C-alpha cells in the first residue's frame, strides 16, 4: 500500500467485484490499469523511489523540480511550474503530462502482450499434456530409417563381431532400402536339406488317381431340366388369397342350400331384437299354466 490509501488485490478469473468486505467494512473496487512508475524523489518517470540514484539528502521542489539545497539560506526562490520530463509549463506530478501518458500507454501494451503470451503458453501446455502420449507413440512408430539401421547393425556387430569397419561406416551413413507399403517383396525360398536317414526323391511326388479325382471340382447340373421356381410377388399372394375366399364362399352357399337357411343376412338378428319380445300365448305349451 505504501504512502497511499489504495491496495492492489488480485482475483482469480476475469470477474472483478464492485465491493470487497474487509474487517466488516465495504471498500469500492476499481479495475487496475497498469501505469508507468513515477519517482517521488527525482520526479522522473521509469523507476521507483527505492531504486532512485538521487541522494535522499537532496530535496527537489514540488513545482519546478529544482534542487533547493543549492540555494543559500535565506534567499527567496522564484518558482515557475516546469516539468522535468517534458519541460512543459506544468508540475512534474501532473496526471495529463504527455510523457506520462505515453509511458502509461507503453506499459499497458507490454502488460497486454505478457498476458497474451501467458495464455498461449497455457494452451500449448494443456495441448501437449493431452497429446503427449500420442506424440511419443507416433515418434517411435515413424522413426528415421537411419537410426533404425544403425541400431540394427550395432546389434549384429555386438553379437557376431564379423562386420568390418568400412561396412559398419557405410551401414551407419546409408539408410536401408525400404519397399513401399502397397507392395510385397517376395524372396525365393532355398530348398531345405532332407532329414537324417532320408534321401531326396529322384522323381516328383504326384497325387494318386482317386485322390486327384476327389479333389477335382464337380459341376452340378439339372438332370430333370425343370424350369426354375419363380419367386412370388405381392400380386401373386393377393390373387392366391382372393381365390381362397371365392372357394370358401362357394362352400358356404352349398351349405346354405343343403340346410335351407341363410347365413349371409347379419341384420336379421338385429331386427328381431329391435322388435321386442313376442306376446305370450296361453295356448302355447311353454306358457300354459299347470294346475
């Protein structure tokens, strides 16, 4: 805080509150804008009072910034407002000094560049942390052929110790020829020697006739010469179902003729129910009163 009544507080994040509660007292908060340093001892811009090279015994006047220790005692001083930075007709502590405004703008730009660089560094570090494993795998997978060849020859030399220095130097400097991925390099196989106790065959080995006939491909033919079965379509299914319904109607008609009763009038039962119950007849055997 120093000699001023202002405290600099740093908050986490980009939000600055309007008020801060400190010892049960609210204090108004204002966004801090970086300003150029100003020395209260020599009245110059660019450094602080604790690092000033001017001796503390010297006293500069507030308005004209002249050394009062050079004046003889008792002599009056004609003071004229003079800025020590821009040599203008104002005091050195004036807030609207052109040199002070330029210095403040420069400090603001430097602070903005530092924040931007810090943000980029944080983004790159997070990106490296997330893709570090993928990068290590890709580097080990796509290694330079010279390194692979060199390691391969070193291992062979350490095992067999048969490679001459000239061959080792050529192998370390010239990469091995690699075939493209979409092609396959085929090398002829050398005939392996027969096992012990067996002699190589003088004639080529061929399969027997039955075994050769069994392996021969067979062709399936249509012996009956029948036409292929057509695949039914939706129209064929519709015609099939309609034919079944026609046959069912014919059978129902034949049954009705045999019984003398019609099953095709569904409204007959509905009309009989809507007419209500029939009046009972005393002469009918069902309603006759039994003594």
